[in-house]
């Protein structure tokens, strides 16, 4: 099973970007925009690591900022925590690390760097889940180590982009992935491509999947999913 990362960030755009990069990296994600919700998800979702924004909005006078969330978690657990903050002052850095944060990232940050730090902290803590080697959804199988896919045991002639797209869908069968999410999986963000690229790849992929192409479903106005 992939590790679950809890993203505690009150800016939706930043949370969206982090979530998409983490999913692209093979992680499951949960999100919270307030300190109280973060504590609820920490207990219910049992994440392997928390990405915790230092400056969270005050909710009903609770004064539950990132530091207070970290203090409460540290009182009961040694769960890895990476602090996210726009404050690059040594006092804040020392305060954050002093309560037991495992790492500290200052905004603006590279999402790739954050994902890399997540992996590094998980490895140090011994919580890193091994990357999935083979994904099986119905008659479809994707072998990530061998970088190949099969339908009913027969090998499929897929491009690297098509295989990345298929593996992204196969990680969570039945879950609808938006075109934006799949574009991240394809690396389109860096090439300046748009979401129509995803549609073109899906069309080609569905044709190449043969009878397994029926598993690749279009959800109008949303995106695509792989049905088991």
C-alpha cells in the first residue's frame, strides 16, 4: 500500500498542486484547511507523514496554528512532520524544529522538492512504502518495474506516455482522475501542453488496449477512470 500524506494547507491552490505532485509520486493524500480538521484526520486517516502549514486561519478563537497542531501531535506521537511556511526567520525555524518537526520548507517552494523531502523523511523514519511493482485491474496488468502492460496476458504496444497515463489510473481503480491530474502524470506541466493532450493520449490508449479498452471510461465534464 502507498503511504498516505496529510496536507494541512489553507490555500486551495497550493494544496491542489501539492496533492497532484504527491499522487503523481505514488502517494495517497488527505487534506485539511484548519488545525482542528488536521487533528481529526491525523486520528482517522492514520497518515505516514504530515505536510503542515505554519500559518493556519484562526477557527472560532481556537488559535490552532501549525505550531499548536504539531505540539498536540508530538504529545502523543512521533509521526514525521514537515513544516511549510512563508516566514524565513531563524526564530520560526528553531521554534518549528524545537517542537519536533522533521524538516522545514520555506515558501515559495518547488513541489518536486517537497515530494523529494517527503520521500527522504519517510526513508529516515522507516515509514516509506515500497513502490508498487505490478498493478492489476481486471484483465489489465501494469508492471512498473518492467515498464510494460498486458491485456489478458497479451503484451500491449504502448508509448511511455500512454504507460504513465495507464499506471496513474490503475493505482486507484474506479477513482475518477481529472484531465489536470493526468496531465501532471504525463509531465505536461513542464512542457506547457494543455489538457487536450490527455484526450489524445486516452483515445490512442483505448484503441491499443483492445478488449480491455472497455475498462477505460470517460466521465463527462470530469475526466477518466479505469473500471475493474
